[in-house]
């Protein structure tokens, strides 16, 4: 029942983030251990769809990388210039490059390799792992399949109900056995 509940929680979390830019589906799996069935989660690796926005500071990642924003990592590349001229997310947290927060002057551009240039000179670099490129003027959509997550929710609910009915049947059998022993005496 705990494993089914964990799978249900994962699927509802994924479904709730189906419209969140850059969200990667969390994968849930159930493993049989000495303690019974145990659910575990792992971050998904699927690429979300890329949609063009035309905004120069909207950045989509193609590949396994993430943006370092404040103290976290994200794939949501909807950025703005803050009042001090730094590249920041919509909550005001600054984007970090290889050498700290990225100052982003008017007219600067971000190349596909994450290099930030102003008037032809390199002024910063996004830390990207091998195999990751950046597309300027686009955002990555969530990698969640809403229909698949809805089916996962239904499957988890049914598994929970089945386990619950099994426990009720076991309890009824035990109760009957106890009552029959009393009658035999």
C-alpha cells in the first residue's frame, strides 16, 4: 500500500507540473526488498518540447544540462535582466556562470555553446556539460505526458485498493479462525 501511495504521489506531482517550463518528469519504480515492495524516485531524462518565443533571454537547453540559478539547478530558461544588469529568473534569483552571477549588458548575446558575448568579446560562460547546447529565443516545455500520468494515477489507486481489500480479507479470515477456535472449546 505504501508503494502504491508513493507512486500515486509521484504521478500527481508530475501531472501538477505538466505546464511548468523545463520540468522533467520524475520516474517512480517499485522494487521488492526484504521489507516488501518499496517505491523509489529518479529524475527523468526526457527532453521536453521546444517552443519558439522570440524573446532573446528565453533559453532552451538541448541535452542533459541545467542552469544554475541561486542555489538550485533548473531547466526553466525564462530569464530577464534585473535592475542591476544581471541575468535572473522571474523570481529575481541570479543565473550563475563559471565565475559567479552573470552580468548581462544590453545587446549581449548567448551562443549555442553557452558563451555570452558583448560587442564580439566573451564576457561569460554558462556551465554546460558535454552534449548540451542552448537555443536562444525558445523555452523547453515540460516532459510530462498528461495522459500517461493520469493512467499512472488510476493504476496506483487500483493497486492501493487491491492491497486494501486483500488486508481486509486476511483480517476477516483471522477473525473467523479465532471465533471458530473459541466455539470448538
